[in-house]
């Protein structure tokens, strides 16, 4: 069995679409923002924890619609897939910071969870060699922090709106990146086929 180099593994990893999880995140944060004005502070906290904690599971289900199929045994697994999942687990671990701080001031929860769970985009950006993850993390951090200060009476709604808008920009960028990668991949395959035909 041939062992692939890291660069070959990266090329395989870059062929993925990467939109299932962001779509799930968009849906969850939109839901949090929409229901927050109508529910108690207690329910806001639990909806945010449960909603953000379920993004992976919603994304996994959506992956069978987007064609990513997270758990399909036929998908090639690379070291970069491992990095992606480690980054996701790292983001979930930050709830250990958000929970105790949130018991002091529940309005810090959308701030801490909103920023900390966005950090996993940084290693993704490095792995796929595209700016979208760097943009997502930096913009999300700065704008979530700004919304927290600017809208003290509506922090859940304002932060949710910021995150949803950043997700939308990121989804557009990811889809454009994916289409470009697919075009280049198909063109490369066509070129290789043409070369084979010429040598036969």
C-alpha cells in the first residue's frame, strides 16, 4: 500500500466542500438570535449551550445532503481530517471556560462561546491554503466583541446576527473555492487522460 506524502494528503483534503458544518452553525445561531427576544434569560443560556453543542451533529446529518458524507467509509481519510476533528474537539473543550464565567454573568456566554468556537477555522484555513478561515476567526472575534460592548441589552441577538453574517460570507467563499478546486482537478485529469491517449 502506497504511503502518501503530506502534500498529497493535503491535495485530497482540499477537494472537500466544507459547507455542512458552516450551514449547521448558521442555522443554530440564527435560531438563537430569533428566539432570544421572546424567552427568559435561563432559556437563552440553555438554548445557546444545547444549540452550539449540537452543531457537529446537525452538520454530520447535512453532510449527506451536501455530498461530504462525514462517516462514509469510502471517503479517503488523511492526516488533515484528523487535524480538522482535533480542532473541533478543541473548540468544544472551551465550554469549560464559558460555563463558569457564564454563572457570574450570563451575557458573557454568547461572547465566549461565539469567539472560542470560531477558533477551529484557523487550522482549517492553513490546511486548505485559503484565506476564508483566517477571515472567519478574526472577523468573528472582533465583531462579536464589538457587538457585546455596543448592545448590552441585546447581546444574544446582536452576537448571533454577527456570527450568522460571517457564516454567510464564509459559505460563499467556501463554495467558490470548492468550484475552483473542482475545475482545476477536472482540468488536470483531462490533461492526464489526453497525455495517456497520445502515448497509446
